[in-house]
C-alpha cells in the first residue's frame, strides 16, 4: 500500500473531526442507542461502526462462535502443554522438542495467522467484489481464476520447502540453538515437524478463502484438530518414542487442520477447470482480478511476519546458553500469558474481511470506525487478561502444570517469567490488530516491516544486555520492550498512511484501560496469597480482578467500560 494521506476515498464524506484526546472511540453504542443504532423515527440504517445492522449482527455471531472454538483450541493447547510437561518436565528432551517446534511456530505465523491471511483475504475479497459486480471476461469467475493461478504453485513451492527442511535439519538446529550439548534429538524432531511447511500453507490458504467468504467456523476449528493430533500421539507413543511422539503429533495434527476445512472449501470455492485452459491467459486474468500477489506486495508481508516471529528465535537462541529447562520455562510462560492476546485478536480476525472490502470499495470512513472499535475492544480484553496474569501467575502455573516431572521450582521460575511477559501483552495485541489495516487493500507498504524490524533490533539489543545478568527474566523483558516499540510505531503510522484513525484518542483510551489493568493486577497480587489453595485462590481472583478492573475503569471514565456497563445494565433491565 502506498503511503497515501488520510484523504477521502469518494469525495463525498464529511470533513473529519479533529482528533480530540477526550473523544476516545466508544466500544459499544451509547446508552441511548439500540443494538443496531439509534432508536427513533428517521434513524439511519447503520450502526455507529458504519455497518448495516444485519452485518453487525452477523459479525457478533461470528465473533461469538469463533470465540467458543478459539477457547476450546486454547484449552486443548493447555492440555497439550500439560502432557508434555508431565512426561518430559523442563529438561533436555522438552528443550529439544521446543527447538524443533520453532519451525511450526514460524510456519503457523507466516502461513496461517498473519502472512497468508494478510495476502489472500484482500485478494479473495477483491475477487468476490468483482464477481458481484459482474467484472471479468465473459464465462470467467474471478474467484476460480484466482484459485487456479495460485493454489497449484503454492503447493509445489511449499513441498519443496518441506523437503529442504528435512535435508537441512542439522544445520537448522545449529543455527537455532548453538548452545545445545547434544543436538541429535532436536534434529529428529525437526525432521518430523518439517511437513508443517506444506500442511500449514494449505491450511492458511483454505482459511483465507473461507474468511473472505465469511465462513469463520472451520478456520476457527483448525487448532482444535491440531492439538488433538499432538495430544493423541503424545499419550499413545510417549513410552516408546519419547518426545519424538509429540513431534509426530505435530505432523498428524497439521494434516487434520486441512481435513477440518476441506469440505467447506470445496463447497464455497470454485476450483473446477476454467473454460479457457491456457495458463498464461488464466494468470493474466487472475492478476486483473486480484493484483495482490506480486513481489511488491508479497515481500513486505513476508518480511513483517518473519521479523515478528523472529522474536521467538532470538529468545531461544539466547536461552540455549542458559541451564537446561530455560527454553521450556520461557515457552510455558509465553503460551499461557498470551492466551488473553489470542482471545482479543479473534475480534480483528472476524472483522478483517470487512475492513478489506471497505478499503476495496474506497469507504475509508467505515474502515476507520471499524478499526477504532476493534482496537478498543481488543485492548479491553487483553488488558483484563493481563491483570489476571499479573495477579495470579503462580496459581495459574501451579494449577495447570505442577505435576509429574514439573516441580515447584519450575512453577516459581515460569510464573516469574510469565509476569514479565504480561507487560508486553498489549503490545502484542496491538501489533496483531494494527498490522491488518496496513495490508487490507493489498497495495505495497513497507512501514509494518520497518516497525517490526525496529522492534526486533530493540529486542536483540535488550536481550543481549539483560540475559547475562537476569537470565530468562531478562529475555522476557527484552521481548516486552521490543514488541511495545513496534506497537507504538504502528499506531503512529496507521493514521497518516492508511486509515485515518484518531491515534491520540485511541492512545488515551488504551491508557485509561491500562491504568485499570494495573490497579486490578496489584489488587490480585496482594490478595492471592491470602488463600493457600491454588484453585480456590484463582477462582476468587477471577471475581476480584474483573471487579477492580471495571470499577477503576469507571473511576477513570474509560468510554469502553462506561459503554459496556451501560449496555449490560440496559439489556439486563429490559430482559434482553
């Protein structure tokens, strides 16, 4: 995307209002408005997010259904981590598996969660828009042409990548973790997980196509299938294969991800033979339908995603020089701490096709309203989760992992690291939410890659400075500093380059929510030791922390908290 100013898209919009710091973007309709917009005669048939009521209702249902499957996938992810912790603890074996798992983690980010979605959701959205408008040559289908021109080549490219990874596994392990005393187990696990380069790519392609068609349930269910595959193989084969069973489970689970989406993909996406079979003409047709997959667009997305995932590479590179178990402590802490971020970003995942279609249609005002609401809601969710993590990290880790080979010392180390990670959760959430609008129209833009690269350099510098003295806590601190730097750059750059959001108002709104999160986290930290039993203490914290969060939000006059509580009260009193 070119660095265009925040001008109007059609020339008919009203003049944008100044970015008043007190005018923070409201999360929900004001108390005098109904769920579908203002009440009363002559009310416009739009919600305050600029969407038709039926679309707003659909997005709410899609977000709710996605939330259910996301939570189920996250719960199974915890069960997966519990199984690995129970059988292998925080040891050389678990470190070897996690080093091999670095490849699937990067592949998931590049091919499922960010890279493929940032490229293909706008491409499919534009193809669908042109199909609805009757564009293209007679007898052609823009969506079918796009699939025929991209899916076969993607399959061949990813197959070659998986084969190269299998052959180069020893070199990959030496690069990722040069401090390992015996890398052979990590090499074996890397070769078993190498197939995910192909399977994750196909999964991401299917997910992008289905989301553009506004089918969200199969993409949301892929991690349920993935984690079931890992859990099943670990439980069945850990006694004979050791940690290699978990690596095989990664391969099996990734295949199940494809099967989860295949029936709906075949139902919604036309993949039949086009009437004009010449590939050159088909490729030109697809390029006219969605000119979004050339090098100029692909390179910035890939660089952004690789830079983002390289945060994990830096962490594991530094942790490989620490005593055995350091990589495992970082992994367990990060996986649990980032659960609030995963839940908050499901909102942006559901609404990304809406933003992409608004940008394709030139409706920047609708895109602005949607992005501001997404940032507010995602920020509130992640900061509430941050407060819980800050207050109850030891109890959370004890309840989830302290059994078998995972002992009390592992709990203490992991909980401490998790609290440090929590300081960067808002940054991680904002990077995920803010990056999507940058790529929503499919035009080249290097700014996200620049921001992510800057944050990565900060992470590397801080990591080298802090690891020797503070160990894993220093690595987690460097992660929080680096990702927060990236988030700040993206927030400042979005309004001037892509979508004219009110950056100052958004920042003030998030600041108020951060104050509420800090108060709630401190309250939980002080109250948690009062109840000795970890389960009961955590249960009490799930009541205490939200209560303090929302009361503090009211005291700070956070628009999102005020609107949410007012809407909840009205619906409760109305029996709705």
